[in-house]
């Protein structure tokens, strides 16, 4: 055979191979995906978005929100640690045991930590080390928990508890992952900003809550009406001096309400097999999560 | 002009396709690239498993980070089996229900030899029995006969270790052994029969 046909056959094989790996096989795996269950509670996940939120997804799409917002949280690793969830009866023995396995603590810090359970004794250690440290603490009567905390730059910004996975988007057609982050990622916006009025005000005028925001106002999703005509619960609650003038109120159109319902349905925090998260109730994923919310909330 | 000289028939006939050996550095570079590609795949490919995402390298890594593993997972599975097949009569707290089923917490049948305990759910139990000093005379159907050996072993391990009980675990192999030894039996056990089993 001539060299030309060899080159042809080999490049064809190369292309078929990569097509198989990057297109066909992922399609077989993800195209047939069905709901999974959360770990360890076994709840069905994800549940279809409720009707209003499903309409809001179309608004999100038609307004092109995805051109400036991604919906895809990335994760760089996990940090394994050990937390105490219950002290037990022998606190003195427990304090001694903690100081032995985690010498970086001072005695008064440990005592203070045990007052405010859960207490993260160690973090960022190997799984085997956490498992080993567990035994002396349990022997001292404590109830402990090996914690697995997803970490990464996106998570430190408070954008989510864990990375996004395919299951999060099961009911979304099309999946609006976005490709640019002019604004913050929205994969977990429903957990971080659950307040409906806050989100509506942000759509009406982004400058009110986040001065200097690059986001354009979406005024046409609202109507300005005489206050006398509108039931008070339908009107937007605007801060003093930001309203449309005396005797007038801002009323969100149905599109704005649907869009906000959609945003509030974006949570992406369910613990799944593919994204292990183990945190006792009361320990947040990233401490930045609460800081971020405190900065952005009024 | 050089154009013309290259079209000169004399020089065309002189031209030959030479054999140039591939330079060694290219071979080495390709080998290094190939090796790097394989290492990269090993770290990031997850062997094409849909449950593996970055930053995890393989299913086993994800598995190790799951909320419970090993003995704890076995007991958890046991709790789930118990709640669905046994708790209706014996109660989620293992204290039994008056007139319906005796307690499992602190019962000698539960804490005693594993051979006795395994036989009870496999074929049922009938007639008078004594649990924690109280006599019961009821009948338990063969609730565990349809369970897989692993599920039954997990449930029995759970009742041996829950509610303050403190007896050793029961393995699926033990359950299978008892199943084999009692194959063909249809009648429920009585307390007297069980007493003779060690």
C-alpha cells in the first residue's frame, strides 16, 4: 500500500478514537442519566424545578443571563479532618486526648471549642490520620466525625458547598453552564441569596445592593404603578430614597417573579456520591460562605 | 535564474528521494510526550467512570471519602433492613410491643450464640419463650427467609449492637452456613429446640 493510504487510515483511526472518547462515550454515560440519590440520606435527586422556576429558566435563557454568569462551580480538592460532635461525660480526659493528638491547640482554645460544638479538632490531614486520631477521642467518651470539606477558589468565594456535577443539570434543557464570569457564578445562588425581595431589587437596579456592579438594570421586567392601585405585598420593597417617587411603587412583572423563582431554585448543594461532603450540622462548608452572604445581604 | 535551473531536465533526473533517519531527539520527545499523556490520563481520566469528576482520580478515591465505610456501613445497612422488615413488630427502639412482639434489647436470644439467633428470622419462632424474665407465647413468621444473606447478617449485627446490646457481629458466611444446615425445614423453631443449639 502507498504511504498516502496509510496516513489516511491512521488519521481516520485517530479521529474515530477521539470522537469515541470525547463525544460518543460521554453521550452514552450522561445522555442516559437518571435521578440519583443523595448520600447518606437517600433522597431522590434532583427533583424537577417547580412550575414557576421552570418558566423562570426560559426567562434566564431569553435574557441571556448566561453570557455573563456561569453555573458551574469548580473544586480543587477536599480537606479531610476530624470534628467532635458530642463531648460525653469525661471532659477532662477528652481535653487531654485532644491536646495529645493535636498539639497545635492551646488548652483554653480547646475548652472554648468544646463549649461551641461541633468543634473541628483537625483539618487538612490524610484520611488515615483522621481515622487514627478518632480512637483516643472516642475512648475519652466523645462522639466524633471524620469531616470531608471540598476546597477550591470558587468555594472560598462562597459560590457553593461543592463542585457542580452532571446530576445538578438533569432537568435543564439546554444546560446553561455559561462560559464567562463577568458576574459571580450562579450555580448556588439560591442557597446564598434566598431572599426574593433582594433578588428582585437587584434586577430592578443592581447598584442598590452592589454599588459599582457591571450588571445592567432589567427595568423592563418591572412596572411603575400608582401605590393606590397595588396591594402592598405585590410591590417591591426598595430602600429609602431609591423608590420611583412619591405615591408610586415598583411592581415586578410575572417574568421577574419567575426569573427569581428560578434563581432561588439553583442550589446545587445536595451531597452526592460523586462529590463527597461530610460536615456535621452547624459547620459550614467554607467559612467564607457566611462572610460573603453577610457582605451581599442588606 | 534559479527557477530555471531547477526545471532543468538534467537536475530533475538527478533528484532522488533520500532516506533520512528520524532524529533521536524526536523519538525521545515523542516517548516523553506519550508517557506524560498516560500519566495525565491516569490522574484525570477516572477510567471513563461517570461518577468520577476532577479533582478525584478514581472511583476508589471517591469511595474512601463516602460518609461511612467498613463496619459502620454494614451496621447502617443493617439498620435500614431492620427498619423495613423487623421494626414493625419489634419497634425502632428494640423494646418490642406488648401483645405483639418481645423486646430485642437485652434479650438472651439476640446476645446468645449466633446459630440460635440466625435460625429465628430464617424459619420463625413459636410457642412460649422467656425474654428478660417475662414469658411470651406468640408466633413470629419467617421474616428473614426472603432476605439476602448479607442483608440478614447486617440486620442481625445491627440488633446485636444497638440499644445497648453488645455482642459480636454476624457475617453473611455464618448465615449461609445455617441456611445450608437447615435446608428443607419449613416449621418454625421452638425455644426448646433452640436451647440445644450452641
